[in-house]
C-alpha cells in the first residue's frame, strides 16, 4: 500500500487543544493557591476557547465539524470492536468512538467553565453571574464546579489512555498529528478542506467578545 502525508488538523484545533490543557493546569494550580483572580482569568480564557471550538465545530474546517465526526452510537461500538485489529489508519479526523469522547470532554469542560461563572466560595470570590443568580442556583453551581472537575480528570485519563491504546494495539499515531497537524495516510484518502485563518481569527474574536460581555455583567451590582 502506498501512503502520502496530508494536513489533517488545522492550527486552530491544535492550538485550542494544547492551550486548554495548559489552562486546565493553571486553573487547578491557581485554585489550590487561592489566587482566585488568576483562576477566574484562566476560566474566562478556557470559556473563550470552548466557545470558539463550538463555533469551529459548526463553521470551521471540514474534519473539525461535529457532523463530520459524530456518528451513530452503533458506529462507535463497531469502532471499539475493531480495536485489536491491525490495519492502516484511514481517518482524517476523529474516529467514530473518538468523536463521542471529544463531545464528552467538551461537555465536561463547558460544565466546568459555566458553573464557575455562578460559583461563590462563601468568603469573597464570586463568579461574575453569582450575584445575579438565586441562592439555590449558586449553591448548585458551586457544588457541581467542585465535583465536575474529578469527572473531567477521569475523562482526560480515559482520553490519554485511548491514545496510548491506539498506538500500542494498532500502531496508529494520533498524538503526532495533534502536535504538527500532518498524518501519513493511504493515497486514496483525500485531504480535508481546511477553513481560512481569517475565519478562525473572526470566530476567536467573537468568542472573546462574548466572554468579555459576560464578565461585564457584574458591573453595577
Ligand atoms: C486537559 C487535558 C486534555 C483535554 C481536556 C483534552 C481534550 C481533547 C479534545 C476536546 C480533543 C478534540 C480536539 C478537537 O477536535 O478540537 C482532543 C483530541 C486529542 N487529544 Fe486531547 N485533551 C487533553 C489532553 C491530552 C493529552 C495529554 C494528550 C496526549 C496524549 C492528548 C492527545 C490528544 C489527541 C492525540 C487527540 C486527537 C485524537 C484523534 O485523532 O481523534 N490530549 N483532546
């Protein structure tokens, strides 16, 4: 079989991925160190990246779009059933099982960031929307914000383990393409259509503006 190298992940997907990883560590460290000013800034940055990733999943590069990588649950189970089979990688995006994992990670990250907006530590640190929300909602959001983090860590552990299993069981290198963007695939696999950098910049700006708007909501209260 002959292979060629094609660009599978655009810079936006890769930058988004690794920035979220760094910011998750920053958020954890700043919460532990009680530097809530930095913790909130890190949370706003994560929320911006998540909003951007949702928009990129609708309007961005072909293989980054949700409809490209979200198949039926049956397809996901069939994919997992083939885990022990050694065959060349033919994916230009997430495979059917990986797509659901991506959705879970994004949902848990979004839950973490949104509950942070409503959280109150009962001392002096409040998310920008905590003053506007009823007490029961603030209590609920604060408790989810603490507990969801452990679910998120569990999902990240499964995610990293899955990348390792694909490498060991199938010799599929998923990590390299998430770093440099390029994958070695059979010649009959066509390269995905990548969206323009200008669109990425515009959607990132829009996401940042929305998050900035949310942080401003506390003014006057
Ligand atoms: C905080 C930790 C992490 C989070 C929240 C996270 C989340 C995600 C998300 C949301 C995606 C989908 C990317 C997209 O379509 O935009 C993804 C893909 C990916 N992640 Fe992570 N990730 C984390 C850590 C890691 C680490 C440490 C590795 C290294 C082993 C890794 C390797 C990958 C790879 C290789 C893919 C692409 C998988 C594929 O080709 O289907 N991730 N990750």
